[in-house]
């Protein structure tokens, strides 16, 4: 499940409960930042990467 690829963030969150729980646990600002790159987020790994990057940059 960790390596499965989806079309975009919406598809990932709709079809992957683990990704959905991870995303819901993020602060609103991080969720907002991630949503701007939604077409690039196609795996759980990329979701974690974007969240980590957004937290480091403070955006």
C-alpha cells in the first residue's frame, strides 16, 4: 500500500485510509500548502515528503 500510485492527492485521500488519517492529523496551514501541489502528490511517500517540506519552510 505504501508504494501504490494514485492520480493526485484527492484520489490518494479517497482511496487510502492511511493517507487520509495522516493528512487529517496535519495542521491546517500544512494541509493548505500541500493542496497547492495536489497534482504532484500521487503516493503516500510523496505526501509525507511534501508535509515534511512544508513544515520545514513554515508555509
